[in-house]
C-alpha cells in the first residue's frame, strides 16, 4: 500500500532530522588526525642515513630508488655512503610502511599528508632535494620514541634529527683515520679490506 510506505519513509526522515550528521564539510572542516597516521611527505633525516638501501630492498613495490657514492661519505667501517639519489614514487605507494620498518637507523619516517593530488603522475615522485628540504614532521607510526616524546606532526615543533632515533647518536663510534700501513695490515690479517692505493 503506497500510503503506509510514504508514512514509514517520512518517519525515518523525521527521526534522522534530530540526529547529528555523520559527514563533515571537507575541506572547510577536518576530522582530527591521529599522530600515527601513515601518509605522504616521507620524513628523511640525511644525518641518520647511511645509504644502506634497506628501505629500497624491502619495498614490496620497488618504488624507492637509491644511488649512493661510496667515495662521498665516510668510507670507514660504521660510516656512511653519500646519498645522491633517493626517489620515492608516491603515485604507486600503498603506504604500508615496510620501508620505515626496515630502516635500521630511524632515518626514514612516514609522513602525515594526504592531499598531494596532481595532474601528472611524474609530479608525485619525491626526490632527494625535496626530502632534504621538507620540514621534519614525522608520523609517530612505528616510532615509539616519538610517541613517548608526545610528538605530533600537526602540532608543536618539528622533530630534530637527534631526537628522531631510538639509539643515541653516534650509533657507531667513529674510528680514527687509518694510515695506509694499518689498512694493509688489516687486509693481510683477515682478507676483508682491499687497499686501492
Ligand atoms: S610505504 Fe610501502 S609501498 Fe610505499 S615506499 Fe614504503 S615500502 Fe614501498
Ligand atoms: S633511509 Fe634508512 S634504510 Fe634507507 S638508505 Fe637510509 S639508513 Fe638505509
């Protein structure tokens, strides 16, 4: 019967008129975002990065490209390579965070953004200069040290590189520079070091 159906429908409308709406008027209104949200704008601390490329190896989509220069950084054991290229293709990223979990030095952190829409996919590639220049506001996801410090990417000060890690810096004590004789001695002792003088 049509009349009963209309009355039932009007009843549903009247009941919901008094309820608070579930939706918000984005982008004028925004819901609070948790500090652990995994979003764009990866935060990278050059000072903490050794150029080990673990993040690139663990990315299941293979969208991180790292090129390092062994001669440009600290060549001794426990040192680091200079990172020339660090590209992250956000257009294909699924924000799983495995790259962040794989970083042994807490150099890479998730970001918190979600509004990097653009007309060209290539504009979504983050490069090393962008990573260097970005304000350091890491997500606290997979970073208990940031949670303990009550860091929040949306409020408060940026996180400085010394505060970003689980381990105090320096994580590897720097060795004094070796003389060529010392290097040769080590090479002959365990065969692990090749002197290229
Ligand atoms: S978040 Fe996941 S998909 Fe994105 S770069 Fe990291 S490992 Fe790759
Ligand atoms: S960000 Fe971390 S995992 Fe990636 S190269 Fe640097 S130290 Fe290695």
